[in-house]
C-alpha cells in the first residue's frame, strides 16, 4: 500500500508530501472548479512530480450532476470527466473517481440503469488511457455508496472499482469493517479521514489517527482482502485550532507510516 494525501495544486503540496514521507498527491476537481484551468497546469504538475519524486495517485470529481431529470447522461459533464481521465493518463495516474446523482422523479431501477450507462461510458473511455474508474462512498450528490447499490451497479460492471472512506459508513450507520471485508477486493483507492461520534451523532472530523476509527483493524482487513493501492489522508477542518492544523496532518502521516511499517 502507498500513503498519500489530498492536496491543492501547488509546488508546496509536493514539497510537503516529500517532507512527510508520502508517495503521492490526490487532486479533486469538483463541481464549481474549473476543469480547463486544472488541465492547463498538467505540464507544471508533471514537472513538480518528477522534481520531488511524488506521484499523482488519484484524480476525482465530486458533487456534480451526471444524470438529468429524464434519466439521460448530461453530456457536458461526461466531457468534463473525459478531460480529467485524459489528465490522469498524462500524469501516469491510474485512478479516476466519480459518483452519480439520484433523480427523485425516477424509480430506483431507472436510476441504477442510468448510473450503469454513465459509468459504462467512463469505463470504455478510460480503458484506452490505462486509467481505472471508481465510484466513491461519499453521500454528496451520489447514491452509489452502500453494498446494496454496489451489488447492482458493480455487480453489473466488473471493471468498476470503489473508492472507500470508512468515515462515511460510520456517519451513516454502516459497518466499515464488514464493508471492507466484503468489498475490499473491489477497492481501488481509500481515503483516511477521521470521524468522531457521540451517542451515534457526528461531532467532529479529527485528523485520522486521532479519532475513533479502528484503523489498525481496518488496515488489517484491507491486507486480508489483498488491497495494495493508495491510502490518501484527507485533511478536514476540525476542532483543532488553526495553528495546529499542520501538526495534525503530520501526526496522521506518521501514524499511518507506522501502521504500514514504513518507520
């Protein structure tokens, strides 16, 4: 397994990753972000990556509508995803991550059919560029986030991976260890985000390793399922004072390097 972090596009992100002993950066180009502006920086990103010996491990796009009210693929959004898959290919990044919205006016069957059509388009395009497409289990503008839906959509699309984050299961009443055991063979990328609940209610998202997640058991389950891809630290605004935010990231990096026996 390789340890990395979600970061902004900048030279400082690469230098900080190297200082922390991380092997890759993950970039997210979400709804509202400028896809063209990101793609215009690819040569600079490639140069930074080579200079600091820090790879680009994943590119993702969250919160976007992919399906319209009639159940049709939104072509403009599909084209944006294509451009990000091209960007991943240019940066020797194997992972592209996207979700799919649920259309309330349609049945579950129609929503699943539309999602399968959307991901089928991405898979066919990405295959020619040596990029793996994965869904994510975040709930933001995305219904492909639990085992019951995975059994339909991923069951139909054997090449479709899963980007997994145990905090989403914890915050919504799921069993992250069972989900990892049952579906870890389909995981292609993992987020390391802290979660704190009291009496079943979300309180905070502390730095991963300073939270309640049983990371030791989670990593052990991943190993048991044969997982050998990226673990991406996800820094979040937490109850830590701003002046301690960087130290919180340092803590997470050191904590997981120890779990991976890199120290």
